[in-house]
C-alpha cells in the first residue's frame, strides 16, 4: 500500500475515533442536561401544587386552580394528589382515566418526607415522575405526584443523534479527501527524487538530485543521496584511473620486452648477444611479475583479511622487518637500527601486517642514502599499538604527503624505476592497515627524512 494511502487511512481512522468520543460525550451531556431541566420544571410544578395546597384552599378549589394553571390535558394526565396511604384522592368533577403509578420506593421515600424522581412507562410512553410528600406538623398530609412526558426530550436527543450520524461520516470523508491531497503534495518531491535517481547511471554519476531549498527532511535526504553520488563518482573515477595506470604500468615492460626480442630477431646474433637479450627479457618479465603480484596483493588487502582475526604479537614482525631492512641496507650503506620496542598484541592477519611493515622499511632504506639511518620503534598509546619507521633520507614535500598513498604514484619516476618500485607499496600497506581498523600516516617531524606511522587497535 502506498504511503499516501496509508497516511490518509491512519488519520481518517484517528479522526473518526476522536469524533465518536466527542459525539458520545456530547450526547451524554445533552441527555443529562435535558433531564436536569425536566426535573427542575417538575419540581416547580410540584412546588406550585404544594404552595397552593398550603394556602388552605379546599380540594375542589385546588382542582380548579391547578387545571387552570397547568392546562386541562396536562393536569388530567400528569398531576395526581394522593392521601398519605397512597390512595388517589377522589377528584371533581369526574374521576381520572388512569392513575400515575405509586411505586414502593416512592412510597417509602414519601413516608420519610423525601422526594422521588422516577422514569417509568405510562400509557405506552416514557414519563418522568416526581413524588413529593406535603408535610404539616411533621406528618405527611398529602402526596403530590407530577409527571411529564419524555417525548420532547427524546425527540431532541434523536435529532441530535441523527445529526451526528450524518455529520461524523461527512467530516471524516472531507478530512480524508483533504488529507489525501496534502499527502500527495507533500510526497510529490519523493516521486521526483525517485525518478531523478533512476535516471542516474554509472556513466553519469556527476548528475545530482534537485533540492527544493526548503531545508526539510526531503532536502536532507536529497543532500545525503547527493553526497553518496559524489562518493560513488569519486570511487568510479579512481577505479578508471587505476585501471589506466595499471595498464600503463604493464605496457611499459611489455613494450621493452617486445622491442628487445624484435631487435634480436632482425639479424643473426652471436650467442653472447642472445644471452644479453634473454637476460634483459628476464628482467622485464620479473618486473611484470612484481607488478602483477602487487596488484593481486592490493586487491586482496582492500577486500580485508580472509582468515579469522587471530591475536598476534607485533614484536616478532618488527624484528623480521628489521632483518629485511638490514639486508637491503648492506648494498646502500644506510644504517638500520632498532629503537625502543614495547610488547604489543593486535588482532589480524600476521602475514598481511608483516607485509605492510616491510613495505615501509623497504621504502625507508630505498630513499635513504649512505650514512643515513633508519629507525624502527614500537610503542603503545591510548589503546593503540604504534609502529613507526623513521629515516633521515630524501624526505617528502608536505604537498605530496597524501598523494604518495595512491596506487602508482612515484615522486621521482627515474629514481623509482632504477630502484625497481612499482608505486604500489604504500597503497598496499595502507589498505592492509585500514582493513585491520587502523591508520597509516606520514608524520610531520622536525629534521630531514620522513616518518611513517602505523596505528592499530590493541587486542583486548
Ligand atoms: P614505490 O614502489 O615507488 O616505493 P610506494 O607506494 O612504496 O611506491 O611509494 C610511493 C612514493 O612515495 C615513492 O615513489 C617515493 O617517491 C615516496 N616515498 C615512499 N617512502 C618514502 C620515504 N621513506 N622517503 C622518501 N620518499 C618516499
């Protein structure tokens, strides 16, 4: 069911409930107040009879007076004088047709000198009766009964009920129609957004969903969707650039390989020349394999660790990285040393984390000239294990601090090719660390060189 229909049904049902409650309450109040009015007027008439009687008029005078006062018909039907035992008083000039009933309850009350109001059926109609004793010298001398038909009050109530029966459904119907119009108007921007979102495909992610400018929930939804589109757009752009970079990276050694083989085939060569061509082909093939392996590693690291996250001590991994650094530094003359190392354990994949640490050490040695130092440290701070590789090498300009983590970014292409980097080392390291819930950043440090820091949440 559509939201619009659901909303309309809901508030129509609520409105109907409210109107029914109000209707029945007002009906009860009306009935009560009609009854009060009726009782008050019965009281007045009874009082008149009572007062007339106490004026000591004799009984036939009383009849005449009351008949004149109340009208012959009402008087005949609804006024009755009883003696203290409840017997109707013989009345002049003719006896009445049917006496008002004198109930046991009214009788008991009258004996005590109390008034009684009752609703009874008399002559096939509902009648309200007041029974009032007339007391003289502490004795009940007469009992006055006055009645009044409930017909009029019932007519008023019936008409009020009929009005409610017509007006309540009419009101609910009108409210439902109005509500449906408002709901449709309020939800129209949602339809527009749906249509706009449907139009946007992977090819035109730069399109955005229109905003109303009202700063309401729907505008915020549009903003959120636009934010998501912007991130998707950026992700797609990065993916395309990555694919182009990867193709370029693979094409360079393949072109070199092809060129070498073509030149070798152009004429007949000596065995030594063939050996040279094969040796350089092998180098190109090695390079291709390295790029392919790094690409594989990067995609695996981005997908996150496959194995269950075991608790691993970082110290042995630091020592492994130190060993690698020392071995690599033998050719360059840099000095690789171990700084303070505190025991720290994290959860994750030790192979991957070792790889990330080795990448940093490899870089530090690669970009540090003879006489420089590379220092590895491990400490814990604020629930994090912090591994840092600090070198006194060529350093990195602040402007490049973020860029170097992107795939295939090399700050000095000539040097990188010479040192054999694929430009994927830092991207792989960062992917691995992010997949472990940590961070990898280039720290701002005084002095020459650079300092890369891996922070990982400590295992509990
Ligand atoms: P590469 O395979 O080229 O080393 P990386 O992703 O590991 O690729 O590094 C990207 C670039 O960042 C490198 O080409 C280099 O210019 C720069 N870089 C990385 N580490 C250091 C460092 N310790 N000192 C100076 N430059 C560095």
